[in-house]
């Protein structure tokens, strides 16, 4: 009751409405029931409109038949008195109008039509017509030319209208109801205008529209009458399915062959197929493919059939298939499916076949690079299989057509070519600029061919074009630093970039610094950033902090370790190759770097110390016994030398933690030549680290010296037992030389001279001389 009263109150004072539509028109609120009623009313209205349209169509058709009949009778009477054709065989103006008694014939509205040279399938939607015979049309397509506006008043001759359906709607068999569209309409003139009027009337009758079937490109379309469409609408499902299957066979002549190939392919693929049956299926499959490979290779399913034959490793079959498909190499490279056959032949083919494929690309390289799938094949051939001369031929094709026709026997960089022929610089730069502008926005930016072209362009173009190239690539530098040419280009772009662009380049490495540091060529770009960018706060925030958080991953990686080593020891020949140091030093003269190397490297080193030394102390045993990492550990714990570019200070807490880790390793029982594992003083890498760290003790305060930590942390028996090993004697000798008085005192008390005299190794002899007070150089 409350709800009813609320509703009465709600509508109080408002006008009553007669229907839901009136309620909606007045803007009143509609409930769920009202909305359902509106939907039902709309559906009813649409049905009535549809029925009215059909009724109007029937009326128009009846009127048209009456008009045609009247025209025929009038013209027959006129033929008896005078001919309706002139001497030249053309129709007289009597045909342009028709009269029915004294009243003019009703004019039919002009209908806009679309003309097409090649007709597709023609489909009709009238289900009321039954029992029509299917027979092909004999009408010719005609001229298909629209009349001029001046002829609109004239009576048009009857034409056969063809409604062209789209290909996609017939290609698949329908499930419940055959749906076809009539979007394209074509008009064709009667086949022969000299025929009698009866043929004209017949053309405008039952065969007014023609039905056609979708066709493949470059194939002659199948033209059938419109009654095929009408009969398809009334066919049982199975019968319609068979009919469409026949049409599909006509549209795809290789369909049946492809089906047989796929059956055999599945038999070959199955592991449970016996070897004898598999061999027989392979030969049968090759028999089906032979001579038809050029047609089957471009389809998504049959291309895999041919790849299956290549995977069987039957030399005769592979060679025959390759010879058959050799003329199609360039075209296959552009196709999304057939490109895999070309790549398989590059990988598994003979040297002659690879050379033939690369030779087939001659003259097509600029075009192939612009196509996604073809660029992938060209890159695969260029990067993995082409020799130096073939690579040079591919690259020089992008310099212009002259270099395609006239190949050079000698491999020369672009700078030498331009120095010899300076008049060709403008043409070559223009070609390179067009190629780079066309493909650097696509996925081809990751290809090494494009990196080489961009590097050649940047090294030889003017300042304006360098700026344009920088503007187009400054946001994408992390995408092409994985190749040598790409990394070199990125470094030169960093050197050339102003301060603002450098900051943007650094920001683009966010979340990518670790990945770049672990790449063979990409880590060089980070080194160039460390050398060049003055905004060390931004570098520490974006790059160095990411590296510090992934310290374990980087130090275990060969290239990542070089980056950390460079932050600790910039331009150190022990960490990177000297040729890389020479190349990086070329960027020191760039005009946009103002900060000194001492300040820049010192601030970057400060950003990594917080994570570096705790990691070394926690993983000292794993690192010190590995030959490749022992040098890194020793370099991190060294003091500043005259070769360093900045004053590097190891944090006191970090050094003490590392010294304590060494002491814990040295406390282990020393067994000379232990088969289970060498002691740290006897291990080659461990002994190297101990000696390298203790060399720096003289420059350190006493509480940070390793010699003091060993003397305090080990017992006399442990220290005295080291004399049995040559390397142990060298460690004790170094402790006597760099340690303080407390260290010397404890060592003399620990070493038994009688026990030491029983050994004659080089280390033992030097230790004896040191204990006797004789100075020794060690």
C-alpha cells in the first residue's frame, strides 16, 4: 500500500498520457515495463514498414510488366508502318519514349548504380519465387556507361541489373540461413541491339538479376542466373552445402590437392606412424606437391606441408623443391607464410643454395627492407649467413641505382667512396635519408641493416640532418643498442646531443638499465653516458640505482661486471679492452660536457658503494675462488693510485666487513694440496686477492688493514702452519712488510724457525731472510 500511495503522490499534478510513446515524448520517467513496450512497438513498426515495402515492390513489378507489355504492343504496331532502326543499325528516337493510348507512360525514378569491369557473384533476396530453372545468362556485360543528364527525360531501354555480392559472404557455408549482401550494383546493356523486341522483353523478365560466385584474383568469374540465389534460399541444408562445395572447388582449383596433402602431412607428423608407412607417405606427398609448389607455398596450411618435406632431410626432395621455387624467392620473402621456407633453406641449405638466395635479393634490398616480413628474411640472410663481400653489396644498394648495376670488388666504407667521388654525396645522402625516413618508425628499427645505414648517414651528413636524425631517434635509443653499429650510432648521438636531449635519453633507460648493461654491445652505451652526462643526480636516480639493486645479477654476468668495474675504475684497461677506451675517449671533446671527470666519476661511484661492498662481504667466498671475479674483487678493494681519474675512497665499514670475510676463510683448517678444495692462501685466485689487498695496507689506517685483521683473528698455530706452502710463505712475508709492530711481533712468535728451515721453497727462503733482518724486495 505504501508503494501505491507513493506512486500516486509521484504522478500527482501531472497530465495523463494515452500511450507509452506519448509518455516518452513528454520526457516522463520510464519504468522497466514501459521500456519493454516501447521495444515491442518499434519492432511492430519495423515489420509494418518492411511489409509495406514488399507490397510496394510487388506493385512496381506488376506496373512494370504492364508498361513493358504496352510498349511491346505499341512498337509492334509501329514496326508494321515504319522501321524503328535507321540505316546504320542504330535505334531511332521512337524507342526513347513510349505511349499508352493518349496518356504518357509513368516515369521510373532513375537509380544510381555502380559499374565494375569484373563481376562477382550476384545474389537476390526474394524468397517468394519458387520453381525457377537454373541456367546461365547469355547477356553480354555491355558498355556500362551512364547516360548524360540530357537523356534523363528519355525513356530508358530495359537493362539487366546485376547485384554483386561480397566475396566473404559466400566463401563459408552458412549454418542456418544463407546471408548475402547486395552492396554493389552493376548495369549492363543487352547483348545485341539488333535483336527483336521479344529478346529485350525476355531479358527484363525472370533473368533480371544474375548470381555469381566469388573468385580468386586473376581468374575468370563464374556467372550464373539469379535463380541460383533464389534456389539456394529454398534448398535443404545438405543440398546447399554440396552446391557451395562445388563452387568452392571452382574458386580454388588446388583445394582438393591441398586437402590430400594435409592428410599425408598429418600422417608423417604422427610419431606412432611406422617408418615404412611414413616413407611411403613422404614420397606420395612429394608426388602431389611436385609441379604445384609455387601455388601451394603461399597458403597458411600448405606452406607447412612443404616445410615438413624440407624437415625430412631428404636431399633429393629438398633440392628439387628448391629448384622449383627458386624463381619465387623474392616473392616468397614478402609473404607471411612462405618466408619460413626461405629461412629454412638459409639455415639448412648448402652453401650454393644460400649464395643463390642472397644473389636473388640483388636489386631488391631497398624494397624488401620496407616490407615487414621481407625485411626479416633479408636481416636473417645479412646478419647470419652473408660474408663480408655480400654484406657490402647489400648495403651499397641503398646508396643508389648506380651501385646496384656497378658492383665494387673492393670493400670500402662510405667515407672512402665519398672522398673519391664527392659529387655523388648529395645523391647518396638523399637515398639514405629516404630509406631511414620510411622505415625507422616501424619494427624494422631493430634490424642491423638499418643500423649500418643510419651510422653511415650520421657520419657523413651535415649538422642539420644530424639534428633531424637525433630528433627522430632520441626516444628510441634503447631499441637499437644490441648491435655493434647500433651501439656505435647511439654513442655518437649522445656525444652530439645537447644537454636537454641527453636528459631525455637517460630517462628512456628507466627500467632498461640492467638489461642494457648485460648486453654485448649495449653496455658500451651506458659507459658513454657515464663519460658524457653532467647531470649525475639524474644518472644516479635512473640508471645507477637500478644497477645497484641488481648487483648479484650484474656481477655474475660478464658484461654487467664490466659496467660495475667502470664505475669503480673508469677507463681501466683491466676491465675493458683498450680499443674501447680509445673509442670512448673520442667523446671527451664534445662541446656540451662541462663537468670535470673527477667530479663526475666520484659522484657516480658514491651512488653504488652502498650496495657494492655489502654484497662483496656477503659473497666473498664465491667471488674470490673464481678466476674471472677475483680481479674484480681486488680492484674494488684497492686504494687510489696515480692511474685513477678520481679519488676513490672505500667506505670504512665496507672494507672492515670484507677483511672479516677474509679472516673467516683463513680460519679454516689448512691442509696442503687438499683434494676437497684448496685453502685461500694456496688457491691461485684466493692468494692473488690476499696479496692485492695487503699491498694497500701501507696507505690505510691500522684498523682497516687486512694484515692486522689476519694477525688478530688467527691463532699462532694457524699462522705458523702456512710455512709448509710456498704461497703461504709469501703471504706471511707480505704481512711482515706492511703490518705494524704488533703484526711483526705475533708472526715471529708464531713461526718456528726450526720448522721453517726444513723447507727450501722460494717463499721460505725469502721469509727466512726477512726474519734474519735482511731486506728483500717482494
